[in-house]
C-alpha cells in the first residue's frame, strides 16, 4: 500500500513538473564591430570618423518564460511571456520570433518588428549574436559572444546554507581539537 502511494505521488510530481511554466535567465557578453554611420563614410587616413568600423563590447540580460518545460516551438507574444533582452533598442521594441526547446535546452531568434535589430541565442553551445542596421549612412553593428547562466535565488540560498554548514562544522572540529 505504501509503495503504491509513493508511486502515485511520484507520478503526480512528474506530471506537475512537466506542465509548469519554465523560467530561463542568462547573462549575455558580446564583442564585435559597429559604426555610428554618417554621410562622410570612412576615408583614410583618419579612421576615427563616425562611419568607420570600431571595435566594441556589449553585455546584457536575456530572460523569458515558456508555458512549460516540454520540448516544442514557442512564439513570442503567443506562448512566451516576460521576454526581455537588454541590448540596443530591443527592450522597447515590438518583437517577433520564438524559442525552440529541445531536451530542455532553449535556442531562438528574435527580431524587432521593422527588422533593424536581431538577436540569436543557443544555450547548447552557449552562443549569442546581436546585429543592427538602421539603413544606409546610419548606425550598424554586428556582435557575437557567449551566454552564461544566472543562478536562481533558490540555488544560491542552498549554496550559502551549505557553505554556512561547512563553516560551522569546521569551527566545531577546531574547538574540539583545542579542548582535547
């Protein structure tokens, strides 16, 4: 009887875990080149002009919620909620695109509605890229880089509790050695 109850509880837990919304959050670190644009272009010998390509770095945050942790394709606006990427003008733009979950690993492409900005990410290989092009003689850039996980608060709490426990154990052992 007890074994049957445990199996039923495990099955219920598995079903509820598969049906709940999944939250994803990553740090984005990119490097690449950009240009501020301008009608003068980029002419030698002065490569300090606004139209000349310049090296640059970007960092930001990517976060979103899917309706479940199940594999599938999820569209921004229909299935994906709380989608946010803090690069360029994307936080304030109307976005389209989606996220594909395969084995719980997300990847996706997101673009601004006017397609002047695009962001691609793939957690499987920890890669990301961001590009923008506002037209002829206008600012443009292309950046590639890496994603890194942002720990969930519960994970950090467990880590800190474990470290505190180890510190307490170490103090207790040290006090026992001094007393002996």
